[in-house]
């Protein structure tokens, strides 16, 4: 079974995905652009700008994702629900202010800088995914559930997802 968890930066998708994979005994598939940027020795935003001018970067990432997402796994990427033949698709969201606080704490930056970062990253990804794939990441129609991580802690979200899987 392939379970995809999507969400914007700081939404909690990776935290929830890790906990869900652990609970189910599934593999966690969590490749990120941040990892690729680090390998190239550039910042995430520099790498994203590079991807805006080279669609092959996204396509290569997606091929890698498809190779990695086999068997019983939980996938935590922005486009997993659209790219993979998933058995369950979950979107995790929360208000921008909470996302910014999480990002600031995680990355050791100010909340104001985190707000600027998430807005720039979200907008850039929206444009890029629309241009490359004709995917609207704000369209929630493909998801089996849309869950609020601003109102529910990760353990509660995992409980909710397990119930969805059982039903």
C-alpha cells in the first residue's frame, strides 16, 4: 500500500508521515528538494530558482520518487499524490502563521523571515508545478482527506489517518 501525505512547507507532512510509517511498520519515502540543494552546495531557494529554469530537475526528482515508492510505504512529498499511483492521499494543512513558527524553529530563523520564505516557496512551487505538469496544488479534489495540523497534534492526525485506512 502506498500512502501519500502532501502539504506545504511547515504543514507537518513529514512529522505525520514519520509517525504513520512507524505505526504501520511501513517504509518512509521522504526525498526533498532541500536534500538536493545541499548536495549541490546551494540554498533551497537557489535550487528552486534553478528548477524554474530547468524542468528536467523536477522530472528527475519524480523519477527518483517513483523508484523509491514501492511496497508498503508512506510518501511525504508535495507532488506524491499526483505523481504516484497511491492507495490513499492525505493533505495536511495549517495556517501560515503556525507554519512560519515551525519553520523558524526548525531552521533557526526569525518568524518574519520564515513567513517570507514560505510565501516565496509556495508561490514558486505553485507556478512551477502548473507550468510543468498542469497541476494545481491547491486543488484538494484528489485527496481522500484534508487534515488540519494547526488544530490536531501529529499523534491525533495519525489516528485519523489509520481510521481512514480502516474504513
